[in-house]
């Protein structure tokens, strides 16, 4: 049996435009709420965590960031159930409200210096609410648009939802840039960072106003009228014939691929350029803003293209290209952003000799004593300096032919160790000042960021249409939301934390990319096996 609820009134062009505009705007605002935390990670580590270890501070911020993603699957189950039982429209009205209130709450939390450990605990609770909300948002918006769209334009219309996710990231950067322009730097670090969070109340009002003007999805209306809504969408998602296979493919062959590439393209590049490459913070934000804004068009082009060639081809092309290009793109950005760092490391390679030369990024958090050599390695990694390790009985540090004198005061204070090491390496030509490379280099970085945006668009632009077509209408909200948010929540949401940990342990600022390569490599095999070839088709029950 194919979907029996396909006989419904065709929406007018005016209704379609309103559906796309309201759903896309709401998606932009909701993802803005979620991403503003990651965009301001470098400030939040000082506001909510009392540590003097920069690496640990960022790992703690990314851990809290990951908490929101960890709860996305629970939100997908909860709101997927409501969306399949009660309707698409009212479910994502609830999710956008929950997201807006939780985000504004982050802007009201006192700092760790004021209320101590209660600060990060409250942040974690609000991130949980954000994760629950986001678990219901994407499926609702994507299905709502897809169920209004004619089949031959489904990829094109739903691509605006996909582009809106990038739009949320772009908006978060735009707001931060505007606040920087209006608020002096010291004030922004002290209290101005709260403004982007509090702004979500205004965005929530706009989103609710637009979405309240919408009517229910015609597909859901037809199902409800025919009495064909699911009794228990969560259970039926795993008992409906062929659905377990489809969920497996959606989880690993679609979501695993798109989400790791997406977060690598936007968040890994943000942290990489602003962190170890030491590119000027505002220059990073301007460049990523411009690249993200242009990249939004790629998603719409890919979505429209998929209406002709099918959903599988763009995903396979994008995944294979990512496996080949990710390392070269990041190598290129590193060379353009901080050319002196690579040349200094080549001319005067840093060698660390000593016993127990391994890092423990969470040592300070769990009151474990990290070795003296481990502390040196951690500081070098945080500074973006590549090094070689040699096991020896005594701790020694050298750069090229010059031995660097190790000050005992370095081991009592992380900031003193960082400043002392950077001063010592500065004699060997290492430049740790904020980098403002020539305009040609900035254009090169912009072009490489656009390449990352294209890789993301290829693997993401057609996904809303594809997931809608993969599952039966009566359990569609649940069936597509569960694998999407497990994949996006764990494989993608934990990427900054996992990649950051890999870098901290290995000392190689590029090593975190291996996580993306592994997930995409497995995902492309699943996609090749499990996705249908040829032009797009509506869901139909499997006959085999």
C-alpha cells in the first residue's frame, strides 16, 4: 500500500510561498539559538568554567555543547510522536517556543565567579531543553514543506529548509559582529556576550507570528480525516515493514555523512582558524559570515538538481569528494592563515624529550596529576605548534639547534607556561600574535571555505526531500526524526569534542579530521548500498 493520504487539495502558489518563508525563518531562528553557543565558545569558557587551562576550558564548552545534541534523539521521539499524532504545525510551534526561552535563559545566568559551580549546571540544563526542542524542529519543518510541495519540486522547495540551517549559523555570526561593533571589546567580554542570547526572545516572537499564520499540512489533514494516523508512531517506526532498514540507511548513510561534513565545514573551520592558526577573531567571523552566506545558495541549487538526477547522486559525489579534499582544504587554510607558523616549524622543528610524554586533557578536571612533559605538550598543541616526542630520562625542549630553558614556574600556572613557551619560541621565529594575512590570503581562505560549503550542500541539500520520501506518511515525523537526530546528535554534535580531544592527545592540529573521514567513509558505503538510484519517487511499500 502506498500512502493512502495523497489525495488532498493542491496548495496555491501563495500558500507555498508562505509555508516556505515561515518554515525557513523559524528554522533560521531556532538554529541561531542553538549555534550562538558554539559561536561564542571562546568567551563562554571563561564565563562558566573556572579553569586556567585553555584546552580544558574549550573541551568543557564543547562538552556542554554536546549535551544539547545528546538530548536531540529524545526530543525527536517525543515531538515525533506528537507530530504524527497531533499534527505538524502545532508541534513545531512548541519546539520553537522551548528553544527561544531556553536560549534567552543562557543570557541571564550569572558567571561562575558569581555563583560557582551552579553556573555550568544551569547551562547544562538549558542545553538539555535546547536539544529536546531541536529534536522536534527539523523533522516538523522539513515534512511540513515537503508535504505541501508538488513531487517534481520537492527537492527545490525543501532545500530552503536545508539552507536555513546554515542561515542560523550565519545569523549567529552576524549578531556577534554587530554586537562587537556597538559594544567596546572589554564590555563585550564582560557582559555584551549576553545580548545575542537575549535577542532570541525577539526572534521567537517573529517566528511565532509567522508560524501561527500557517494551516496544517494537507497530507496530515487527509490522514486525520481518513482515520489513518498512527496509534503509536514510535513503536510503528520499528515494526512497519522495511522501516528498520530505512532507519539504518538514514542514520549512517545520510545523517552520519551530512552532519560530520557540516560541522567540519563550519565549526571545525571556525575553531581551527581562530584557535591554533591565531587568525584575527573579527577577520575569522567576517570571512565565515561571507562564506556561509554565499554557501546558502549551494543548498538550493543542489536541492533543485536532485529533482532531476535523484537524491543519491549528490550525496555520493559530496561524500567521496570530502574524503579526498578535507585534509588538503585544511592544510591550505593553515598555510594561508598563518604561513609563518608552518615555515618556522619546518625551519626550527620543536622536539620534546622526557619521561611520560603524553597528554591528559581532562587531568585538571578530575584532579589527576599530569606529567611535566604532558603539560608542555598540551601548551604546544593549544599554541598550534607541531612537535616531535623523544622518550628520555630528563625533560628537555629544543627548537632547531637551540635548546629552550624550561622555567620551573611554568608548571604551576597554565597562563605562565603558555606565555613563557611562546616567548621562548618567538626567538626561533614563531609568531603568536593575532594574524592579519594579506588580502590575497584572505580570499584564498574564503574560497576554501566555499569549497567546504559546497561539500556540505552536496550531502545536505536534498536530504529533507529524501527523508520524507523514504518513510510512510503516518509515521513520517517519528521515522525520519529518530535516525536524523541520533546521527546529528551523536555523530555530528560530539564532533567538536571528539576532534578536539584527538588533537589534544596527538598534538596534531589536523588530526581531528580523521574522525570525519571515518564516519563519512563508512557512511558512503551504506549510502551506495541503501539509497535508491534514479529519479525521486514517493514512498511505496516494499514488495520484497
